[in-house]
């Protein structure tokens, strides 16, 4: 495969770090753009760090300069960012843009984050193909990503763009690390893991290195398309709990609850869904030749070690991971051990005494 010049926007975020690393290892000449212009220690010296405000049109134009073969945009969000890229289409060979699986809705119009609708939680096909309907463009995370997608796809003749609908992203440097839910419990010596929906919830993960591999492959095969981005496995939440415990060499008892969480602060994890969300990865395999570079269990020790180090440095998880606190704490306190113990005592569970 031939390589050329690449610009990575959002380079020092979780996805960007891995994307820069993958492209540089593949022989691309990489300009790594971030608000602070910093570098990751894993990047080779050939990577050029550039300070760029993603929302500054002039700064983005200066990053692209006389042109580049591919732009990898890890932080694009909404119609305005799509129009920024399209305004530079005459200087960009192709683009690869990170979207999200949160764009999908089921055949009853129930989308991601509508668990509490009177007619029930979303029920997606298993596996879920890219042809599944999406939420309408508009406000909110999924709606703004749909607006981004549609704007770019409509201009595919001007700027071929691969949109990657990422699953539950995991790996080091995550600002909202779902694995924290089990890592902190293990480190705190909690004896139980209470899981709603019988511990069978499946929320398809994608390791950041697998997402970077999809970006690398798409850079070599420009096109106007949407593709799911997922790991080779979609483990259940009970599997994830057991895997984290195994890495930390502890053993917690699973308390499985049929149906919904019994209390807002009990049994609800960042993966807890009433029905499985599992992506069909056949299109990525067919169109890009995608083969995952890692799997969930193989990649987990590095993630757990990264989380444990940060918790040891600053034990208040809300300070260490403020985005995680903002995302989950308004709805459910992820670590309300008192509520868990009270619920366990109400059922006479021996570990609550």
C-alpha cells in the first residue's frame, strides 16, 4: 500500500493518540492537531504536533495547508464541522470521520438513551447492520452525529468520507471509562457485583486500537460510506465483570437481577441494556479487509492498569474522571455502596450483614 500525508484532528484524545500511532507506523507523514499541540510518548519523532482549535476555520485551513491525502477527524460533531471539512474539500483527498452507534433507532423509533419510554427499551436487530434506520438529525448527541453524517455523505463526490459508527470505546486515555465501574469495586474490596437484566446485557465494545485500524484501512481505500466499528467479541456485562476481577486477581460474587435495576443506584452499569446492541461487522470486513488487531480480554489488562494508576494518584474518581461523573452521576451514582447494601439487606443477602 502507498502512503502519503495525513492530518489527524483531535490527536491527543483517546482515539487520536491511537490513530496517529497507527498511521505513523504505516508510513504516513502525519500532522497531529490538538488544542494544545501536544504529543503522545508513543509517537515517532516524525509526527508533527500542531496546535489547532477545531472550531477555528482559519486554523483548520492552515493545518490542511496546500493539501493532504487524508484527514482523520476524531472529534467532528454536527453540521458545522461537516461544512468546515467540505469547505476544504479541494485540498483534501479523502476523510475518515468518527461517528457513533448512538445514531441508530429501532423499527419503533426508539433510540439510544430511550430506555424509559412507556413502550419499552429499544430492540435492535442482532447483529445490527448499517442499513438500520437512524434518529432524525437535530439536537442531542445522536441527532448531531446524524446531521454530520448526512452532510458529508451528500457531498461524497467532492469529499469521499468514511464514517465509522463506533461502539463502546475502551482502552487507556478514555475520559468516560466504563471499566471504572468494576475496577473501582475490585480495588475497594466490594464483595458483590449487582447486575440488572440477569447480567446478560451486551453493548458492543470497540478497543481504540481496533478503531484506529479501521481508520488506517479506510485511509487506504477512500469511499463515501458508513461502517460499524466493533471488537471481534461482544461480551455480556457479567463476562466483563469476571474479566476485570481476573485481571486484578480478586473474586466478587455476581448477584443477578432479572429485569430492570431494582433501584436507580443499584444494578445499573454503563453497559446495562434491556436488549443486546451488537454490531454487524461484515461490511467493514468486506469493504476494508478489516481484521481486529486485539480483542476485549486481550486488551483489558492495559486498560485496568491505566485506571488503577489514576485512581491511586487521585482516589476521588469524580476528580480523576470528571467527564465520567458528568455523564453518569446525574442519573445514577455509580458507586452508591450504601444503596447497594440496603437493597441486599432487604433481600436477606448474607454478604450484606
